C-alpha cells in the first residue's frame, strides 16, 4: 500500500476541504496522483506557498514551503 500525504494545512487546503491522505495499491498511481495534486495546488492556490513531492519509503508526501 502506498500513501499520498499532504503535510501541513494552510488556509487554502482547509478551504478546499481536501483529503489529507489517500491510499493506492500501485506505486506509479500514487506518484502520478501526488505529482498532479501538487501541481494543481501550485496552480490554483493563492501563491504564498510552493508544494513539492518527496518520497519517504512507500509513501509520497506533499510538503509546503513559503515562496521566496
């Protein structure tokens, strides 16, 4: 089982009522979902944060950092 986990909760994530964790049986499906979600968040949210995907073991974490 592979998970996609959104770390942290900025206001945009809370307002979007996003699920913070999703499970996938296939690694590639999890990676595609995490990458697509991070890109959507970067494109659609307010722009104060940058969202990136990193792998930790079998899981993919979407991490948030302040834009410089």
